[in-house]
C-alpha cells in the first residue's frame, strides 16, 4: 500500500519504520527532516509531496492545531478517496474539525488514536482504535498487524475513538500522578519507596506500571516514553471534554495542575513520571 506518514517523532518514527519493514511503500515527512531519515521510507520535502498518490495518510502530530496546519499544506495533493488515519490524541472538538476538513477534500477520515508510548510503538505493540467510514476499516486492518497488537473498531461515529482514548488516558495519567505522589509521600515520611513496591508485589493491588515508573523516578532516568508536556496537553483535553459533558472530575483537574507545574519547573521534555517534581520539588 502507498502510505504517507506525517510526523515522525517519538511515535510516528517507529510507526513509519514498521510500515516500511512490512513491505508498504512509505513516504515520511517531518518538520525536522533528519527525524524522517533512516526509517526505510522515502523522505518527502513537504506534506504535499508526501501525500501525493498515497492511498493512506497517517498523521502523528503534537496536537489539533498542528495537525490542521499540516493538513492544510497537504490538502490540495490528497488523492480523492484516500483514507486519512489521524492517530494523535487531539480531543473531540479537533477530531470533528479535521473530519470536516477531510470531507471538503473528498478524503475518508478515520478517527484513529493509538494507545501506547515509545517502546510499544517500536515493538509494534500499540492498540489501534478506529472510527469512521465502514469502507475505510479494511485499510486500517491491513496496516494494523505492523504497528499494533490489537485493532479496536468502534463503528462509523467520528469522535467515538477519541472519546475512548481520553477515557484510557484519564486512567493512565491519574495512575502516573498517583505513583509519583506515593513515592514523594514515602520519602517525606522516611520510608524507602521500594518497600512500597515489595509490599504490593504479586498481590491484587500490584501494577507493572508502578514498578516501571517508580524505578524511573528513583533512578532519575526520565528519558521520555511519553513527555510530561504532552501528558499535560492530554489532561487538558480530558478535563475540557468532561466539562463539556457536564461532569465534574475530581482527580483530573488536580493531575492537570500537577503536570502543568512539572512543566513549569523545567521537566516538560522528560518522561511524564516527572510530574513527581511538582510534589517533591528537588532541583
């Protein structure tokens, strides 16, 4: 299949590589050209060059405004009837806005956020969500084995996949904040945080993520699998969506405030576990 991948950063780069390794004809574009090189894909100089003649366009960009800006550059070169899989987490409003843009350009838009971070992307172990025109489903089904361990199709309602992604991120990011505060509390009370891990290990309260993120925080190795800056962006989308739905979240706004504080303290480009520093400000 002829595929254009727009955005080849932490997530998009591994996705493009795996698609190329699976035998697809991949063109990759990134604002910083060097990040599109060495992926086994042809490097395009512009979004328009990347999408020309592509049967499938995959976008993995930072947020809704960025995705819209890149789509506007590519728009005139989209092939009529092409499928556009928008895989970033951009929230409900932007998902609908981009779907309307696609309709004006005769493109089949698929609301297709992915669940996972850097390592799952590199291993082809993402969870691919999808909602959109029924005839676009087989197109995503064809690429799913290369990039994901599971493909969940939610039907034709645009926004349903993004809504599920917000629900999933709400659980994940509140869990990260909980882990970070648990470590900070243990340290403040003079308790070795690893005793927390030892105590829950093997029981019903155990969580692999707690071990992984605790070790990252304690070692200081916060190389991002997903940056705190992007996590804060996603929490903002979650809180906004909840308010639109008339729901007063308790944890979400606090996690957003803590993550935003962590970014302000200079940890935005570290792993989202760096939200720890918003509670225990160690400089």
